């Protein structure tokens, strides 16, 4: 490590941490070289936490294992909506509330798993160790926020730095190819996690990444136990068994001291695990409750005249809880199931009816002879959003409706309810056995000699003789670790004596900046594909379509008139059902119109709307002609597209950084290398221009959509995929109802 870099690293650390590392050197706990690497790791960790504390939404390229192959996705961790999104080509495939996240399991190399409550784990692979470190850091903050007792605090909504409870140097047992060895780590116990900083890595490979291992203590299945002897203890997780040893140092040179430290570590870790187990149960009510036809049928309980007040109170309580539920979740992609919502308990029998309160305030005074109707359980627009929205100027009283027809169809009926009851065995291999087995399987189809690998990395395009995308991805997956590099660089024999697995690993260790070169090649291959996937959809179709869709919603007068009819009909039904009138409703309520059935089971509130419009203003039935862009809106969303553009920018920045890193400044390059750097520069300039235009169009799209949200009183964090989907579904259902009412 050069002097300037060392000074820069030290300047990033606090005086307390510098003093701590210097004392370790003084007490001969670590060498000077180990202290320098430990300083670098501490600086990386501190920089990560500070960078991540400044944002609230984070996008990462990840690979998800599905259908026997790794698929490229975007993992978005959003602390504003407290949701994790799985995005593919601008489409939100799945979304998981923070409350569903149980733990994060750290696995080999770039891989990690997200463990959820009540659903299958997510096995993922980050594009770099740096990204993996950031993702696991953010997920640890998510898990900590789930166990927070006071959710109103601001720290609950964004990642926060966690204090170190206990720290010290420990030896961790690791299995090498020929023997078992102990590697020294600086171990820090924080709330919910154990962070391991290896002090031995990089002794012979100064360019090694500062790898940090995190043991998550929040899964509920973590245990700690003492092993044989007074100096060792183990931590068992779902995936791994970690064996630690208290090292003998100048400070701890007696068995009594070592035994005391062992007890201290075991007690603190055990206490932390026990405290976390009770705090990680899935939070009820975290999911938005969506409605189905059965929900409305359940609310239509039979009214016995002698028990009407009591039953009415029970139904009102249930419907009030329904109205407080959040908006429906995004429609899941085909083939993927949405998280199940907990069933809503409703009063179904006499035994379940809660006692009436002593003084129940009536929302609307109803005469005993008044015919009561079914209520329309819509999502009401909050009062603070009414003033700037279209609802401020809406006057449902101007809309004439046939009251007798509505009452006839949606009057509560007296009905009876029945309660329902491999490598060669003989040849020694230096590489880890499991990795060697998988790498050997790959090499059987890899028709390239080890000596040819380096020159293949100077060819950008596959058609010019370069590596295929699958080959680059596989080589990245089996790239030698710093420990592998140390082992192979110490080999002094002839490479021809080695197994083919070791020959390739030895050759890969000799290539400078191998990881950077492979990342660069893969990015340059994927970038055109990503741009091609997004360009025709996003620029020419999707962005323009969403811009036009937003403009049509902002200008359509007929659609607003239809909403006024719905408001008038809904308020009339709810008034007769003893509920308050609303000044406006959210557009999610449009999907509930076909769910409220009348006296005839084939007649819904949507049919009633069509009847009223044809009876009083038949011209409004053609309102969809003003919303042509909403009829076939693609699944891609504003949130997904913004994440895609953000990731593309990062990819291009990484390419530029890689080019600066690998391009020699003084050494004379070959003609092949010179052509490689020229082609790279041309591609960078091309995609910089394309991304600039893409960003401008996205900004315009988001601005127009924000105006749409204000107009209809919707929350600013509502994604376009939901809102446009509601309107599109309503248009389709309205046309179908028109054909049934007026054949």
C-alpha cells in the first residue's frame, strides 16, 4: 500500500479507531501489515455506512436463480415505501414489505439469500463484492427496523448506523484444500449481526478487495455454544457452522483470561440472539387488504329485527377496519403469486357478535321504516388532498340518478345464513473441493486452452472471436479469491503437472485486474441489450405512451363526469346504509364496482352506473375515446423505469472507471490492445448520448404523472403501474357492462 493511499485511508477514520488499531500493534495482536489492511477495511465499512445513510432508495443489479439459469434483475430497497422491489425491464415483478424480511444469509463469493416470513427464500448474486456488502448492510438495517419498538421514530424509515456492542480479535477456522487453518479476524458484535474483518487477507495480494463477512443473528435459528476446551466456541446458522478461537496474546497469556473472554463472547452473542427471536414475528396488518366479491357478501349479514342494532354495530366495525386498509397491491406478474393477505374476521353468527357500546354515535339518523342498502366500500381521498384535486370542484348533486332503481337492486335482503364448519479422484487439486467440482463441469464445455484466455479478454465482441456471455459470467463466478491467489502464486512447479482446474486458476491469477476486465466485458455486452430492450419500449413507446396517457387523464372532461356519477351513486348507497358521505374517492375504487352485486346476481354496481349514464347522459358512455392511451398500457412502471435508467447510468460509470483503471499510462501497448481501447472509447461516447436523452424523457414523464396524482388526490408515491392499471381495467369492464345492459 503506497504512502499517499495510506494517509488517505487514515484520514477517513476517527481518532478513536486509529488509536484502537495502534494499540493492537503495540500489544502484538496484529502485525503492521495486518494493521494497514485492517485500517483499509474499517475505512471501506465507514464510507459505505455514510454513503448509504444519505439516500432513501437504492437500486442494485442482481442475478436471480430461476428455471435453472441466472436471470438479470434489479433489486430496489425503498425506505420511503418500506418495500423491496424485484424489477425486470421496467416491470415490477414482485414486491415485499420490510415486515416480511426475516434474515439475510451470507453465502459464498457474491451470493447471498434473503429469508422471508412464510415464503420461499430469495437466492441472489450481486455483480460485485462491493454491491453485496452494501446490500447486506441495507438489509441488516431493514431487519433492525422490523424489531424497533417505536415505529414512529425517523430511524424506522431509513437506515441508521448501529453501535458496536463488543469487539475483539478472534481466530476463525477455515478448511483449505489440504488442511484446516485458523485465520485472524477483527470481530464486531452489533445489534442483530456479527461483522468479521479478515486481517490476514492481502498479504501477498495488495489489490485484494476488503472482504467483510456478516453473520446475521436475526433469523431466529441462530445458536451459540462452547466447544471442547476453554478457548473455542461455535455459532450455528441455517447455512453455516462457524468455529472461533480466542487467540493467545500479550494481554491474554493465561488460560483464565482466555476462558473469561470465551464466556463473555458466548454470553453476549446468546443474549443478542434471544432478544431478537421474539421481535421478528411477521407484523399483522402490514399487507394492504384487497377486496373480492366474497368480502361484500360477508358484509351482507342477515338483519334480525330484534338484534339489528347489535349486528349493525358489528358490521360497521368490520367495514371501518376495511376502509382503513391500504390500497390494493400491484398486480403480480403472470406465473408469480402475490403475498397472501390475512383473512378479515367478520361477525357471522350470534356468538361472534360483539356487545353494543353504551353510547354509539350515529353517523346518519335513519327512520326504522327506512329501507337500508348495501354500502359501497370505496377508498376515500384524504381531506388534505381534496383542495388541489378535481374533487374540490365536483358536485355530485348535479348528477341526476334513478334512486328507486338503485334501492330496488341494492336493498339489504332478509336471507338465512348457515355457518360453515466432478474432478478426478486420484489427482490432487489445490482449489476448494466444492468450487473445483463445479468449475470442472464448466471447463468440460469451455473449448479454450489456459494460455489463450488472456488474449480472449482483449476482444469485445463474440463474433470477432471473443468469449460468449455465458463464458464471461461463469469465469466471474469462479474467479480466484485473494486466498486462492496467494496459494497459486506460491506454486513453483510446472503448470503441466496440475489438474486442468488448477491450470486455469493459475492462469487467471496471473492476469492483472481480471475481475475488472470480466466485469467490463460483461457490461459492454449487456449494455447494448439493455439499451435495446429499453429504447423501443421506453423512448418511442413506453415513455411517449405514458406521457400521452397522463395528458389525456389531465384533460378528459368525460372521465371526470363519470367519476361524479360514481360519487353520487356511492354516496346515496352509503347514506342509506348509515355511513358518511365522501367528498372524493381514490381511483382504486373503480375496480370494486363489479364486486358489489345487486338483487340479481348478474347485476353489479357497474351495471347500475351504466344504466344511470345511458338514462341521463348517454354521450358519457364514450368517455374511453378520450383515454385511448390507457386501454393498452404496458406493464412497465415509472418506478421500474426510473430504476432501470439509474442502473444504466451506474453501469456506464463503472465502464468508464474500469477503462481508466486498466488502461496503461506509460507502458507501450500492442496494436490489439490499442484497438480495444479505441473501440471502448467509441462505445462509451455513444451510450453517454443515448442515456442523456433517455434521462430527459424520463424526467418529463415523471413530472406529468405527478400532476395526474395531484389532480385525482392520489399519494405521490403511488406507482403508475397501479393507477394506469385501475383505469385500464375500468375501461374494459365498463365496455363489457355496456354490452350487457344495452345489447
